[in-house]
C-alpha cells in the first residue's frame, strides 16, 4: 500500500470491502477466500500470497 501511496481506506474502496475488513486483514485475522482475492487483486498480487497453506494457521 505504501508504494502506491494508499491509505487503508483507499484499499478498502478499491477492493470493494469495508474499512474494518482491511484492518482485520493486516492484523492477520481469518478472511474468507473471497475477501483475500478482492484484496490481493486490488494490490496487484495473486490471492495465493495471502492464503494459509497446510498447518500454518493451526495452534502448536
């Protein structure tokens, strides 16, 4: 976001999600695949960049 000069509200508008969704996303909270895809596309990345793989989200 910083490279584009965006605030979180700019990303939210570009992705079509709520401002709080962006906050939760960057906090690392669970997101649906649909939300991850919207945010990744708005940032110009593959949604796979933001998806958990295997046991990354599991408690140790």
